[in-house]
């Protein structure tokens, strides 16, 4: 009888260690994925497709979109100006042009009636219009909703080049 109880306790202990180990590894994986979402280089656009919307007036949708784009760990207030189809995103960090390009493009691709994104950083601001972004991508703009094309047409080229031409086009 004692051997059986000891065996059951031993098996339960091993199973408990296994469960704790699996949960710990899952938590580490989630934390790693969250960290990857903070960088333009490793961001997974597929994870923000849930925020696609025809209209920019949904405050929680826009806020959650910017909560899941690069530099979200430095994001402050998000303000919507529905009359002008504008979103103002405030950051508690210095401006990063690659992030500006990435986040603005993602916002325009996902929010169909968004016309202007104003990103305000501690050292500078960037005002980007849908028209300028559409001109940069031409006929490919509508196709950017596909995560593979988003990576191919935006994310990879952005990592492989200087951003001067991009930012000049986006903010002209």
C-alpha cells in the first residue's frame, strides 16, 4: 500500500514538473514574440491583420493597432480626429524614421478611410498622408494587405536601405 502511494506521489510529482516546464517555455515564447513585435525588423504584420477596418472612427481598434506596432512600448496618447480622418500618435521616444514609415504604411493599409497619420516624438514630428504612401507603392499599395507582400515590398527593403527617399516621399 505504501509503495503504491509512493509511486502515485512520484508520478504526480513528475507530471507536475512537466506541466510547470511546458508552461514556463510557453511563457518565454510569448515574451519573445512580444519583444519581436516592438522592432520593424522582426515585426510580424500578420499579427495586426485583426485591426483591419473600413473606418478609422473606432478608437479602441486604432489604439490596439498602434499597441501592436513597433515602438508601442513608447507609445503615449492616440488621438482621433474623425472629421479630417486623422490619427495623432504621441511617443515618449526620439523619432525613428523606419518605424514611422512602417507604422504609417501599416495603418493606411489596414484602416481604409484613414487619410493622415501625425506621429509626434519627443524630438520631432512626422505628418504622413495616404496619398503620399499610395504614390510610393503605386499599384502595389492595395496588395500590401497580404503579409508576404508587406514583408517583400516594405519590411525587407526598409531594412536594406537608407530611408531618406522614403521619408521625403511620405512627408512631402
